[in-house]
C-alpha cells in the first residue's frame, strides 16, 4: 500500500465559462465551489495538492494555504483546451518524481472522501492504467447506432439490442468526471487518458452531478443540505 506522499492531487479550474459565468468560484452552501474539492484533497495527510487555474490567487476567496497555486498560461485556458493538454503541461512543469495523479474536477462537488479513498485503493490493488468513477445511466442508448457513408445503420452495441425491451438491455455506465487516477509517467508516454485498460469505481447517480448551470448548483446545494 502506498503512502499518501506517493499521490499528487490536481484540481484544474478556469475563469472562462460560457453557460454559467464564474461557476467554478460560485458559492455552494457558503463555500466557493472550488474549495469543496480542494478541502477533500487536503484530507489526505501527506499528499501534495495543486490547483491549476488562470485565476490569480488574490482573486480566490478562501484559497487553502496548504494548496500549491499554479497560474496556468492563457493558451491552456481556452474553450478548445483539452484536459489532456492541461495535465500534460502540469506534469512536465511540476512533477519531478514518479507519482500517481489523482485528478479531481471542481464541477463534481458531491464526491466524498470515501469515494476518493476507494478509487485510490482500487488503483493500487490493480494493474489498470487508469481508474475513473462512473455512474449508471439509461440503457436505451444501446439501441442507438451510427450511419455510415453508405447509409448503413451500424449499432453501437449489437443489432439485437436495437429491438430488445429497455429493461432487458445490459446495464450501462457513464464516466461522471468525479475522479481519475493514473501514473504520471504512464500518462506522458500514453499521450493522454485513452486506454483499453480502464478500471471503474461506481458512484451513485444522485451524487454524480456535473455542475454546468445555476440550476445544477441549486440541485447540489439541496443535496448537501439534506445530507448534513
């Protein structure tokens, strides 16, 4: 079992948001949204915690003193910037040792410290390249397909699924963005997240909110009030 010092927590967030202005620093039950995630990371004693953002630290209310503030360059904060771009840049500039990255997204504040611990344990005890959280979703997606250039319908699962009752379809899970865990050296060599060797930790759908609007923020606030 690794020590927490073998893990580096990375919390990326930026100022730009077309649909919900300044969502990442908006208030969730009296605390800035990004602080919820940073506090979860700080609960792992001995682990290093980094926030990579284009917000200057003097604009971040309640920024925890034990978190490393990384001011991200503007070209890595555009709508077209991928998370792979952000993490690659972060590792190359900040990680000088072999480490395991725990990526926590600010827009998933309803994850628990227990979720993180369980995902960490799964990664440690397995040979997966990457471990991520998922939640159950509507199986009717298995009825869908793609249309080829020749007009042929190509089912994404099987032709049989297109005609089954929904309740008879296999369970389907979606990545929910709460937690991603991977080794830094593997990520650079792999040039991103994509791999056929992914492990998953299942989290309840009711906690798998990805905040993208003020309505999502209200929903998350209601959930927290009901569980605290």
